[in-house]
């Protein structure tokens, strides 16, 4: 899901404003990856899955990247990028099963939960 130049400019401005408002001043993310993931989940599951998927991937990535208890700061940008990529990969694989398949179709069976 590639955005055109006008959309890119609007998304850049919006992302910058939102990052400032949320005090995420050093936030750097792969916008195309998030847009592709949102588009795939919307197509594979339902339109409303797009924002839910993006939120959950971001949350999982934030947890995986970790926070230093000594400094209270997030891990390195490399660790954050790797955590996003790993969480997005899980979501992309789940999208292949659509709304009805995947690991959750069997409940918690065969998971590490």
C-alpha cells in the first residue's frame, strides 16, 4: 500500500505532530511496513482490523524492545526496529489465515501461554 506524494507529506506532518503531542520525540518507524500490515489485515480479516493490528503490533514491539529500569528509556533504535519487524511478521503470517484460521482457532492449545 504505497502512498502518493501528497499522502506522504500529510502522513509526515501528522506523524511529526502526533509524536510531539505524545512526547515520542525520537520515534522512527517504517511507515511503509505499517501501511502494508494495516492494508493486509484489512483485506484478510476485516477493514476494522487495520488499526487494531497496527496498535497491537506496536504494543508488542514496545514490550519486546523493553525499557531500561535504570534510565527509564526505551532500548536502542535497532532493538526497537527488530521488535517491530518480528511483531509485524507474526501479524502478516496470521493474516494469511484470514479471520477464521490461525493459532487462535484452537484457543491457547499449542502456544507458549
